[in-house]
C-alpha cells in the first residue's frame, strides 16, 4: 500500500540547491496566495453581492462554485501539460486568464457576468497548486516535499485571512469593484515572479512520452494508470466529500452560517472568518513541521486521516445540533471543525508520491479534479438544499441545519468507504 514514507523508495532527480529551492517556493507561494484570496473573497463579499444582485442561496452557492467549476474543467489537460511542458510555462499562461477574470468581475453588471468572470478566475488559478506540487516532486526530496505541501496550504490560509477582515475594511473605502482591479495588477506581478524564478523544465522531460501512450490517444487515456490505481480509488470519496467539503465550507458557507444562523453582523462574520483562517494558517504550519517526522517514523497518511476525521464529524454534528443557540461561539466551533478536518490534506501529497515522477502531474491533477468537483458540488448542493427546504416550509435556520446535516451524512459515508477499502500493495 502506498504511504507517506513509501515515496522515499522512489528516486528524486534534479534536486535544487537550498537557496534556489527557497526562491522557487516563494515565487509559487506568491501566486498561490492570490489564488486563495480570489477563491474565498466571495465569502466576505456574500452579504454585499446578495443585496446588490438579489441572489438566492442557490445563486450564491453557484457563484462561489463557478470558480471551482472553471478550475475543475482544466485539471485533466493541466496534468498532462505540466508533465510535458513544465510548471513555469503552464502556470504563467494560466495566470493570464486569472487577470482577465478579475478584470471581468470588476465590470460585471449581472449574475451571468459575475458567474462567467468567476469561472475565468477558476481557470486562471487552476495551476497555482498543481504546478508547484509537480515541481516539488522533481526538485525536492521527500521530507521537503511534505513540508512544502503543507506550507503551500499555509500560504493559501494566509490568502484566506487577507480575504476576510482586510477586505471588509477596504470595502467602505474603495468598494468591491476596485478591489478586483487591484487583484488583476497583483496577479500580473505574480506572473513576472514565476517567469523570473522558476527553472525551465528539462527538454528530456518535456519531450518524453512516459506513460506508454502515443499522445494521439487523448487526455483521458493518458490518465488510465491513475484512474485504475487502488490507492487513488480509495482516496476519491473522502477527497470529494471531506476534503472538498472542508474547502467548500471554508471558502463560502462559514460566513452565511454565522450571519443567517448565528445572527452575526457582516462585520462580526468577517471577524470570525478572519480568526478561522488564522487558525487554519497555524494548523498547516504545524502540519509542515510534523509531516516529515511522521514520514520518518513510518506513520502512514491514511492512518492519520482515519484517526482525525471522526473528530471533525463530531464537531460538525454539534454545530448542526446547536444551530442558533451558539450565537457568539459559532466561529470557534467552525474553526475547530476546519482544524480537525485538515488531516485529510495529507491525502494530496500521498497520492502524488504514490506514482512515479513521470505521472506525478497527472496523479496530482486527477486528484485535484476530484477535490474541486467536490467543492463545487458541496457549495451548490448546500445552497440548493437550503432553498429546497425553505420551499417546503422550513425556517431559514432549520433549512441551514438540514442542509449541513445532509453534508455530514455524505462525509460519514465516504469515510466508511475509506476505512473499509484495503488496496493491494503497489510495486514501486
């Protein structure tokens, strides 16, 4: 069975010197910071956008999910392109679409324009994590890969922190439209950093057909080995519902829960959202310190996930049960839920390292497709469930509780599949 520590048996070539590796990490982290900020900014803006464009809960879920729909649409060709052309070229090209998406969002006059712009943003930043993870698979040794993965997620949490209170503070001063103009400028700067600091992919790598396919078989066929891998199959449901659901909550539904269930003002919700993301920042920083040590001790990723996820289920059940009774403590329980669920993030580097270097981009992008399809489905699904329950007579608070209870059921079912699956050991 592939594990965190099993990857050490697979050779790592072209390891970068420490100083260059740090510069490369910072260039990738700079772009991923803005990726996460763009991803979660709709949570902070949700009260404003709901009022200005008269959005329903399902509209809001679809708008936030539109980012992930655009993101998911690129994942399969992205993995092949990363393996073939390398992270620098692909990431710089994709970020240009994010610039266009931010500009379009700033000029949108209706829901259709907002949704189209969000999808463009999703396409544009869809390589911001997969590009560095593919690069780290080749340029870093195994402990450094695990640390870099967690610290990339920490950088993402920092972007989410920036999308909360700082955005709320700027809103009365400049408005949401100029914020997106500023983001377009900053993403353009991120493109320059990537081109400047990230090394070119070796020609021998980019020209090599490593998966035994001819290239004429199509993108889907090039993923055959990924889809059929038992470890990948084991991770799919828990990645879709638990990991995807964590990000769906963190990037949208925690704020509507605080405002519509717990009775927070928009400013109070932004403050709560800020502290949730601060908590996640330190959580991923801690994972970055702990995961290499766990790998050295032979502690498998799936063992950590199996032990950690039940705590997140208990916390989510408590949130649903208490509902509006939480009042001023909703953000504490939401933060604890997100922190407990963060153990599932170890599935991502574990999947990447379960495959040879030549398939790393496709393995990571295939799993990322699962994650972001899950985020889109959970975000929109919760919105649809809330509107559906309200249509049959539920109060708004009970509609939220019912929708979250349905999400909890899906998470538990995926976890049962995960713990019962016993894939055959894979040959390195």
